[in-house]
C-alpha cells in the first residue's frame, strides 16, 4: 500500500508541472511534433502516448489531474476561440486515459457544440463515448440533439433518440422525440409500431398515458397523410377535388375509411384539400427549431 502511495506521489511530482504549468516547457513532449496554438492558450498539446508512458498504470488518476487542469484553465479562458483546439485535444486525451469518465464526455460533447460551435467534433467525442459505454442513454441523447439542432440531420437524430429511449433509466420524453421525428421523416407506421412497443415496455403509469396520447396522434398523422395523398391523386385524374372522403374510399384512393382514434369522423376541408381530426388536429408532428433559426439569440 505504501508503495502504491509513493508511486502516486511520484506521478504527481512528474505530472503536476505538466498539468498546472501551461506556459513552461514540458520535458515529456516532443516540441518539434507537438501542435502549437495561440499564445493565449497553453503552448503545447501533450501527446496521449507520452502521457500514457509515464502513468505506470494509473491512467484514471492521471486523467483526473488533467481534467482538473482543463477545467481550471477553461474556467478563465473558455470564451477565447484560440483555446478551442487545446480544449478539443484535452477532451480526447482525458477520455483516452479514462474512457469511463462520463462527466468528461458529457461536458466536452456539450461545450464543443454550444461554445466552440464545433458540433461535428462534439459528435466525434460522443461517438467515442458510446463505444466505451453503449448502455448510457445520455450519450445518445446529446449526440441526437447535436444532429437535430446543429447539424440538421433529423434522420440521425431520430435513430439516436429511439436508441436512447430503450436504454435503462431513459426518460419518457425521448419516446416522444423519436416518434415525432419518425413522423417528420414520413415513417408514420414505424412511429406507430415504436410507440406500441414503448407502451408495452413502460411501467410508469404517467409515461404510459403520455405514450398512448402520442400513439393516437401518430395514427391521425398517418391517416391524414394517406387521405391527402388520395385527394391529390383524385384531383390529378378528375381535375377537381372529391366531394367527400367516402368518394376516395369507393374509388380506391385510400384504405377503408375509419373514424379517428377518438371515435370521431375525420374533417375534410374541400377548399384547402386538408384533412384533420376534431380532437387531434393533424396528428403528431415535429416543430423543433434548429440553430439556423437563431431562436435562442432572439
């Protein structure tokens, strides 16, 4: 035990100058091949191979020291754009040393997208996190949010949210997000199947009630799309709108005409060519804004 403590102290004595002295030369780093950044940021980015070489098996311990240094420095200079490459590098280094450091992955995955405006780099870190800990729902949620809000890749966001919703301790709102994105992508049938599966799997009564509501709305969204597609086809063939929805059914433009999930007849606006439900409107939808909307700035 004493030997272990001495080793830790030796590591501290070796690494503390590396970690806490951002403006001095570092003996373990090859200066000719290190990446240099602006003078307002630390002069050198330590190589993970060099750091690992002196950890003597105490990677987690060393990663904590490095992360403390990162937070200490970034707490003062996080607004500086020049420090972003260094921060990105530190995120990679610390998580290489300790791939189970959830707090580091989450912090890096959030700050790189929101502050550094580098959502692709943030997703690289989060993908790395998922590989090391694939059952942690928050990694998928954070990457899904980046895909939706910053990268506008709704399909990738949908996949991340749906995966996250199936993991232990995942909140029920992920089911709503995933199903709404499925409908947005024209996958109403998939949304319905997903919601049915989620309903069976969920034990919380409040969550079940919320999922049942989304399921009804997903059915309405599917029906509305089918009806309105039938209306467009009818117009192309006959040059006019159908008198009512029953005409579409009788001529085979839509499946069997049923009531909405609430037991009401669907409403048909002939002038607009639109269909809706009295209680459910036009069904489940996704109206989330993206970073390009500048909504947060407003």
